[in-house]
C-alpha cells in the first residue's frame, strides 16, 4: 500500500519557522520526484516546491523562494520542507506528493496533475 504521511504542521506567529516532514512507503521512492503543494480556504491547490530524484535540483514558487527549502533523504524515504520567515499568506493545508519520473522527460513538475501519490495534508497557520 502506497502511503505518504505528513507531520510538522501547526500554529506559528509571523516570522516564525516550521519544518514539515513526509515519510513515504509502498513504492520505489528513489524513482520519484517529490513536491510540496498547499491549499488555502477557497483557493485552488498551488505549487510550493519540488525536487528531483536525487534532490540535487530544486524549484520553488516565487512567493516562497528564499524562505522555504525542500529536501529529501532517500535512505529514510523522507521529504522535508523547511519554512522560515513565515507570513499569514502561507497559511493553508500542505501536501507532499510524489511523481513517477519514468513517464516524463522533465525531472520534476509544478503541475499537481502530474503527481501520482499524495499525503493527507498537514495544516499550517501563521498568525499576525
């Protein structure tokens, strides 16, 4: 059974930090690109960050670049998102996702539709 299980969300004040974690199981983790997406109330799910299979190449949404860092540990089958200098507009449910790169030429994607497996989401709330 494929599973992606997130943790680390919570309530934090403006300017604070959080580290999200996501542990994967049930598939060959090293063959998959990874991504983080978020969804605020009343809004569509949006891309936050992505990393290639080995984690050496990363991509970020402009709104989080310089504040968030995506990483992965292919030994532990884990995905991380370090979030610093958080703002109220970062509030939302954060989802980790995995994309089978065998079907694509690109090493990652900003499109949620290209991701095969998703976690259940973890709530991040930033108060002002």
